[in-house]
């Protein structure tokens, strides 16, 4: 069963990629493009649905039996001395959760793509790449060793490059694809170094063998703490690149260059969640390294806050959501970094629902406006796009952390974990970030769907609600954005209403996640009163952000412009709108420096290296020309040369004898 969860999307890649993208069927179908697209859609969506159904059956098998994990080995992939790597798959509670999220959310995105991409001339190529993306993500998630994870890791990087630069005729979009690919290679270098160090220390790359040895006191007594910290940090470098954390986050906002469903797939179901999953999978290392945990939490907190301060001023509907993703990933890393692995994974799940909803909702808006993405040219769309607006509002409330929506439960658990573990400063910054999150999301909703229409006259005739293939995924994701949080209601909330309940999500993940308390004991004890106090602050943060956005953009819409007239506010606004000029700094410090260095080295190679080689060759050629003049072919000339030579020798001998 496990192998087909992974291989089903690969079948779609082969069928759509080889048969349709190659043009073989065009002749058989007599150029019937409509029929071809229907078959491509059926294959592309069908294989993902099959994978999703198999993932659900695997979940039922795992949850209804006493089995904690299922391993399926196909063959020995790399037999080399002490290194034996099997091509095998692991289904435990952690990989099961990930496979469910990846397959079902991806399936909805595939269905949505039928309507969104129906007029694109590279329809079959699009579904080929989309299937490829899901295949590599499932390989990453279900692989039972680090090399298989790395293959999937690199595969999603390749697929993202192909999809971000899908419209490669546009130089800007092609550049965005290259930028994502290159920046991810920086993180991947750290990741592969971490894998090498794991093999050097533990003598294996299989999860069960590595983690069992990492939990063995006898084995770990011989391993310096610094080595475990180094492993954890090298792996985190990989996560920083793949999951867009500071300083390698700059590729993700530019990833908006691809089709909107691709943005949803990258931001919600696949690539960017890989880093969070990897740290949760390697929780043994982080639980034994407080230094690594502190660094992860610190970088995640800074990233979440930085991205939120950028999102509050952006006017591109997809750019706001892109920086929102960077910020929300920061929350996930705060969770897994502080040892609250369940909370981090829970936020990953809920975020997949509401972020996919928001991106697909933005796609519906862009589709309705003929490609327009500037929210300053929108407004009042609720009356034209009722389903899109309602579902978008649900996603907005969920990500803002409004009670009863999924984001409230998952974000609150992360904030509570930060407070428990003693990360007081990070908790406060995360709370401020929650205010900013609610603010920029309500700002986005109001400027897009409420108020007076600011739509250009030439676009008004184009406004229309999306087709059912796009609306049905929105409705399903809206339901999940509300109901998804109830699988992780914490135990103290159940007890507060007199019910002996438990956190279902935590119970399911308990067999895969090593709780921090099994290794360390620094959590601060507190009762339900403290819990509810933290919840109250979290709710207050959400409503403060919402109230500010409503006042500034609905009640008093001229206020933002007036505020920017003040020098300090204007300076901060320019910094935020300019993304704090991080891209420009990188371009100046790294890109231009390396380009100029490359030009200098190229000049050195051309003038010095090539000059020396060519100079020696020229000297030899000149000498050969001189010597060649002696080869006249005349016998008397050769006799004269011999006479001169003999005379010279005799003179030398006579002079030598006399002196």
C-alpha cells in the first residue's frame, strides 16, 4: 500500500509527461485540444485522489490496530560496505499526518487547477510538474532513511523551479525560478553535511537505527554534546532554506511568479512544510541540544516578526500571503524548536487548510479580474464574488487566530509552549506578531472585498465568479479551516467545561514524537488559570489587530495616508514597503560582489593563465620557425653547416687545451 501512495503521482507524471506533453496523442485525437485537456485533468487529478484514498486507508489501519508503524522495503538501494540503504517506506503517525495533508490538499489544488489553467497552452506540462511535485514530497515524507528524504528534498526543489518559472517566456518569472533553486542549494549544502555527520557518528542512515542509538545512554555517553548540536544545526540550515526562514527566506515571495495554484501547493501542502517535518522527524537530536533549540526558536521568532512587518504594507494580494507564509512558518519553527513538536505539527496542518484556501481565493479574485493583483485596484468585490469573499473571510479569521477557527487552537498552543519553556521574550514578540497577522489579513480582506469598488473601467466587464471546479475546493477548505482545529483541542479546555477529553492530535502523534519531558525537565508548571490567561492574551491580540484594520481601512480609510505624512511613520512605511531592502542588500553584498569577482577571475584566466599558455606556445612556435629555416633540402647547405660545426668544435678544443 505504501509504495502506491508514493508511486501513484509518478504514474501521472509518466502519462501526462510522456504521452501528452510529448504530443503523441495530438495526432490520435486529431488535434482535439478539449478532449486532450479532459484526459490530462482526469489523469492528473485521479492519481492524486488514488494516493489520498490510500493514505486514508493507511491512516485507518494505523489508528485502528496496535501497530505503531509499518515498514515496506522494496529492495536494497545502496549496498556498500557498512553503508546499507534500503529503498523502503515508513508509515508512522508523523508520516501518516503529513501524507494525509499533502495528498488531500494537493488533490483540491489539482481540481482547482482545472478551471484556473483551462486556457493555458501548456496544460499537460503543468499537470506533469504538479504530479511530480506531489511525488517527490511523498517520497520525502514516507522515506525511511535520510538518503530517501534527501532525494525527495531535492526533487521538490526541482519541481518548484519548474513550476515557479512555468511561464518561462517572461524573463522575470524565469529569474524567480532560478532564484528559488539557487537559494535552496545553500540550505541543502548544510543538510547534506548534517547527513554525512549522522552517518559518521551513528554508523547508519536508517531512522530506526539512528534514533534508537541517539536515545541509548550507553551510546550517547561517548558522543560530545557539541556533536549533537552540530548535527541539529546543520539539519536546521537545510530547513532554513527549504522553509524560507531568515536569512534564506527571500526566494519565497518571488515564488509568486508561478500560477496561483502552484503558490498554494508550495505554501500549504508541500515544499515549505518539509523543513518543519524534518525537524519533527529528528526531534531526538533537538530535544538533547538546548543550544540548537534556542537558535531555532530565536531565528523563527525574528523571521515571523520581520515577515509580518513587511506584509502590513504590501499591495500585491499574493505578496501579502507570501510574507504571511514566511511568518506562519516562523510560528511552526517556534513550536518544534521549543520542544512542542505536536503544537508545531498541529499548526502545520491547520495552516495547510487556511493558507491553501487563501491562495486559491486570491486566485479566484485574480481570475475574475483578468490577472489584476493590486488590491488598490479592487474593493467591493463581495457583491460580485460572494462565494469567494465568504470563504476568503473564513480563511482570514482562521489565520488571525479568532476563537472557534482552526488557527486559534494551533497558534495558541505554540504561544503557550513558548511561555512554558521560558522563552519569555520570544513569546512576547510572537504575541505582537499575532496582532500584526490579524491586522494585515483584515486589511487585505477589506481592501479586496469591502468598500467602494476601485476597479478600472476596462476590468469591470470582466468580473465574474469562478467556475464550480474552483469554488468547490474553496468551500471544502473553508470547512476544514473551521473544523480542522477541533482535532487538537488541549486537555485543559476539555476539563474547563467538565469533560474528560484529551488532545486527539497529540495522542495520535505520541508514538512518533519524543516529548521534551522525556529528556529535559525545565517546563514551568502552571494550572488551568494560567492557561486561560495565555488564551485570553492570544484572543486579545487577534481582536486588537482586527479592530485596528477595520478602523483604518473601513471606518476611517483616509487615516493610513495621513499617518504616512509624519516623518517617522513615513520612514517606517518606506522600509516596510521596501521589504527592509533585504533583497537589495543581498544583491549588493553577495550577488554583485560575486559577479564582480567572477569577472575579475575571468579576466585573470583570460590574460594571465591563457596568456602564459599562449605565450609559451608562441615562443615554441617562433623557435620552430627559426629552426625550420635550416631545413632547406640542399646538400651543399647541410655540408656547410657541418663544416661550421666541426670548426667550432675544433676551436673550442684548442682553446680548452691552451687555458
